[in-house]
């Protein structure tokens, strides 16, 4: 385990402690400019992660969902989503978690996805494979859409970007369709339990860890038009790799 992954684990532990501590309370909620909710748990957890990172890598840049941005001249940027699935968190639905990734010279070199109430921590470091609670994981080997399971976000999000009809065409070709949303389906994909995850409206901190995790588990990622990950990404497809081109082909302009 590299020094970066060791510190990343410590930062995620800090986020877990804060968020689990708030989960059974009723945290204050406010609405951000993009109409998404944020709680004191989100903000406090992000600050906790930043404290850990800065203690070890004071020169590194920070890109946090809740405003913890810190630009530096460093080639390293830590990407933080303290609670992925805040709406679930607020409703006390246990499918939420803590996301952390490290971005270096245009590449995500490590990622962690932690789902505390499901007792699942999924992580990967570039070139070292993907792991779930310490055990190596791999994507499935299914190679046809008719045999594939897909998870997607709301149909409304696809409609907003005028891709709802393309989504439905794709769904009808698959064997099983579910809309788990947020971080949970990527755990299922990385461990071979489904084959496709697709999101029409996201930001980099929503999916950055899964760029490394899914690729290290043997899968593939892109935006819905087949373009690679960047900090400006706005949509996301992750598959077991065998279906990547087929899925992206439904959405190319």
C-alpha cells in the first residue's frame, strides 16, 4: 500500500466517523445553487478529510464537492465527495457513502468508495488491482447486452439532456434493469454482479474514484459520448469492458 493510499484510507476513516455520527440525528439541511441538498454532515466530513490530507501533503491541491477547493502548483489533486447519496442520507436510507480519489497529471491514480452502513469499502490503486474489504474483485465476463444487468440514474436526468429515448432503447436490450443510483451500483459492477452503470448528469467528484476502481477491476469507463474522464466530465458510463463500445454507441450524437 503506497503512502498515498495509506493517507487516503485515513481520510476516509475520518469522513466515516463524522457521517455515521450524524446519520441517526436530524442534521440541518440547506439547498445549494444546483438545487441539491447539503447538510452539516457533508461539510464537516469534507473538512475532516482535508485536515488529514493537509497534515501529510500540505502542498497538494483539493477539489471538494462542498467548497473545499484549494488550488496549488502541485501535480496532485485530491477529489472529495464527503457524502455521495446525501438524499438517501437525509431519509436514512443506508445506500450512501464517502468518496475520495487522487488525480495526477490527467489520471486518477487511486480511488476509495466507502459505504459504512453496508460495511463495504471498495478501493483501487493504479496497477495494483481493485479490492472490496481487502479481497480482490473483478468485473463479470458477460459479453452480450441481452445477458447484461444495467443500473441507471433517474429517467428525468436523461430527459434533461435529451437522451431519454436512447436510454430506453438501451434498457430494452438488456436482461435486467435497476435504478440504484449513487455509489452503490459501482460496487456491484466492480464485483461482477452487474455489467453496466450509466449516469446522464454528474460531476467529477461523483465518479472519480470509480475511474480507477472499475479499470483496475477489468472494466472500462467513458462519458456517454465515449470520451475519457476529465475534471469537466458531465456524464458517465462504466461497464465490464466487453460492453463499453456497444453502450456508448446508443448515445453518440
